[in-house]
C-alpha cells in the first residue's frame, strides 16, 4: 500500500508556476480585446438611434417642408466630460411636443424629438441633439460630407435659426463618455453624427 502511494506523482512547483504564467499572459491579451469589443457594442446604440433620427427628420421635412433643431435628450443626462463614465439614463416619454400649427417652417424651426416622431426605447448611454441650418456650414465645418461634418460638440437646438426663412439641412449628434478614461482628442468622448447626406458616422474612431 505504501509503495503504491509513493509511485503517485503530482505537479511540481515549477510546472504550476508555468501554468499560472501562461494564464496571466492569455488574460493580459484577451481582457483588453474583450473590453474594446464591449465598448464597440455599446456604440451601436448611437448608430441605431441616429439612423432613426435621420429618418424622422426626412419624414418631417417631407410633410412640413423644413428640418428642425431639437433640444438635447434625455434631459436628465449631463453632458459627457473627461473621467466621468456614462451611466444609463431612461429616455422615458421625452420632452412633450410643441403646438406651433401653421408656424412650422415659417417662423418655428426649433422643437423636440417628439415633434419629429422620435423616441428612444429604454435606457440610453448617449446624449442626443439636432441642429438645423440653411447654410452649408455647421459648427465651422464646410459641407455635409462624412469626412467634414463631425463637430466635436453637441450644441443642441440652433436658436438663431428662428429668424431664417427655411431650414434645408440638419446635423444630429450623439455623445457619450463610455469608458470614463478622459483620454483622446475630445477628452475621451465618443461622438457620432448623422446629416442630410449621410447616416450615422463615428467622428472619434477608437475613442470610447
């Protein structure tokens, strides 16, 4: 009996250390990649909602004859800042629609997302807003091309547009600090937008 016990062998300390080292190396490679994929999956919210906002704006323009700016939603969400990780906020019912009647597209160009028929479902991680304009320049960027129309700030409603005769352009912006790292060209703020001529575009590629 004692002989058989002596013949049994286990792992040596060196072998255990090698296994632990291998697991540590694999974890060091896998965990950052997993976190990056997680952040990318969260960005899909902005892509989906901006696509829906663009569709709502186009439908509104087809019915009324102009695009409108909207105040930022959700109202309870604070603007994204460095080292402040975004927390899910319930969109809820959103801000109530206005009742401008015949003044739409003649004197009133500012409203809410309810006015264009958009409401995000459930919780959101991004803050959304829309600017409307008659000029080919928004926030200092010429034109509405994918490469150029990415302002790195969310202005919300373009209040100055009230005095303009018509609104034939818009730019919808979504912003969030998903990881709260405070690192990047805009202090770590993930910024997406959509305009008249293109769908949701990542303005800060690689920034979460």
